[in-house]
């Protein structure tokens, strides 16, 4: 059983690589960003709440995100493992994830952080914003705010798992296949 956290700043390629990795390792892909966008697409109360934070480049409050993630994991008990994409984004979310997995007699196998510099992120997200319809990808100010939030609130999650030597950095610049191969090398060892 492998439970992988795919980590990194917004636009570092987590969603892109997770889609490839789940096929190779037969894992369940859980993207909290996708879950919020699904709710938004269905115009639910949760979707509207999430939108009010996402559009500003802020994190959706932990109590909302933690409950949503728990529900998704509990709905899918019979899997080979999970790829968590965009979760945890705070140390508090990480503590809840460890607790949730412990209840299933499992643990996080490893966290892999995609390393991409800020200017490349801004370029990628503005490019995606031209076609994605995502409000949070259209405005450079919002993108830079997301990067700031990542540095302040999310990057400590790397150190949290590094305390148990579970965190690894991978170069997130290159072709999709080059990055995929780098990730597989790490996953094969955890
Ligand atoms: P997410 O949906 O997680 O979005 P992301 O960080 O923008 O995406 P990702 O890193 O997956 O980038 P991608 O592969 O698509 O979050 C959106 C928002 O939801 C957050 O800001 C927050 O408000 C909220 N949220 C989500 N989870 C939360 C949580 N746990 N707690 C609180 N709030 C939460 O790649 C980006 C672009 O780069 C794509 O266009 C792709 O084609 C391109 N790309 C990828 N790899 C490339 C490469 N190697 N070279 C060139 N381009 C590449």
C-alpha cells in the first residue's frame, strides 16, 4: 500500500503528474482542488464557499477541507493506496491526514515536492488561464498571492514530514516524461 503526497507550489504540475502516476501505480487520485471545482460546477453551498476563497488566492478553511477529504477517503476504502494532490496544505491538515490513515492502520509513505521557481509558475498559470476558465489563473496578482500563501502556510508541511525523513524534492522543470521518471524513481523506493 502506497500513500503518496504530491506536493509543491500552485502550478508546479501536481495535477498533471498525478494523472499519470495513478495509472502506473493503480492508486486513487484525490485532488482537493478538483473536489472544490466539482462542487462549484454543481453550484452547491460548499462550492460557493470554496469559490469565495479560491478566487482571492486564499486557502479554504481547514475544517471544511479536512471533512471533505475524510469523506472522500472513507467512500473509497478498497484501494491500493492514494495520491494526495494539493492536500495537506497546512500542518493542521497533515496532522488530520496522519490521524485518518492511522485509523485505517496505514500511514503516509512519502511526500514528493515538485521544485519550480516563481516566474515559471506565473507563466504556466497565466497560460492555463487563457483556456481553463479558472478565475484564480487569470489574474497575476491572485497567482502571486497563491505563491505567498504556499510559502507561508503550506511549505512547513514539507518540514513536518521531513522530521521522519519522508520528504523528497524533485526538479519540476523539464518535459512531462522527464519529471514523471524522476517521480517514479522516488515512489519505487518508498
Ligand atoms: P489546486 O487545484 O490544487 O491547483 P494548483 O495548485 O493550481 O495546481 P497544480 O499544481 O495541480 O498544477 P497543474 O498540474 O494543473 O488548488 C486550487 C485552489 O483550491 C487553491 O488555491 C485553494 O484555494 C483551494 N484548495 C485546494 N486544496 C486545498 C486545501 N487542501 N486546503 C485549502 N484550500 C485548498 O499544472 C499547472 C499548469 O502547468 C497546467 O496548465 C499544466 O499544463 C502546466 N504544466 C504542468 N507541468 C508542466 C511542465 N513540466 N512544463 C510546462 N508546463 C507544465
